[in-house]
C-alpha cells in the first residue's frame, strides 16, 4: 500500500517537473516565476506570500506554478528568520539606528514603526539581488535540462522507487 502511494506521488511529481521544464514553459517563464517567488518570499509578508502566489498564478497564466511555489519551500520559516535578521541589519546600517532603541531592548509601540520601516527597506535591498541571482541560476538550470546536460530527474526518482521496491520485496521474502 505504501509503495503504491509512493509510486502515485512519484508519477505526479515526475509529470509536474516534466511539464515545468519542457514545452509548456520557456526557460524565461520558469526563471521569471522563480525570481518573482524569491522576491516575494524575501519580503516580510507574515505568511501572506502564498496567498499572493495563488492570486498571481490566476492572473498570469504564463507563470510557472511549480517554480513559483517552490520558493516557499526553499525560503522556509527557519531560513526566513535569518533573512529577516539580515534585512533588519541592512535597514539599521543604511537608515541609521532608531533613537532610544538598541538591539536587546524590548521595542515599544513608538519604536515599532521605525523598526518595521528598516525591516521592509532591508528586505527590498536583499530581495532584489537575490531574485536576480535566482533568475540567472534557474534560467541556466532549465536551459541545461532542455539540452540534456543535466542528469534526468525522473531517472533518479525511478531509481529510488526501484530501490524501495527491491527492499520491500527482500523484507517480505525475509519474513517468510
């Protein structure tokens, strides 16, 4: 049962990756979708980023949903907290300190607006080059995939499923 569920999941992933990286989308569309997702994930959206992804994917049919939503997996909450710390540091360096507040203090409501401004500013400063880098890297990956310079993703997935099947068969045989 577990094996059939895994096999079905692998088939869906394989179909999505193939559709994402083959004729359905150009390298530019995949890379642009990834860059847009990266930019949104780098901003302090407080969890609203996925909602923005859904809205954008309905408005712009040319966006590659797999590339767009994959950025949410890459920029997970653990990584995003580090991004926010770096963004806040950039904001403090460029815009200056908040009067009467230093790191380690508990912010008051009066400090809140100035701190949020620094966080949002730093996030934009960090998001732009990260999105550009994400575009370039994803574009190269898609072009390389289309030229068959990268190993086929589906071959690796099929190999893993085959290995699991062999282990399951061996386990069943050993139990008898």
